[in-house]
C-alpha cells in the first residue's frame, strides 16, 4: 500500500479497509489517544494502550 493519508479520518478509513481487526482495536482507543494530547493518562489507561499496542503489533506482523 503506497497511500499517504492526510489526516486521522483517512487513516481510519484505510485501516477499516485493509486491516479491519486493527481498526476495531484502534477505534476503541482513539478517544483516550486524543485526551492524552492535553491530559495525563491514568495508569490503567496507559496500561491498556500498551497492551493494545502489543496486540496490534502481533496482528500486523502476522499479516506479512
């Protein structure tokens, strides 16, 4: 895939189209991601983000 998305919406559209299982996981965390721009994550939220990051890495690795 040689597409450079211009914004979050395009990134989400590409994920939904090409990696739907990743899209589902990422969309659950997107609100926390946006909140983290201005607010600190709780330890629990940070732990969830870390856990999802490892899960997503494994999903993407298995796609190759």
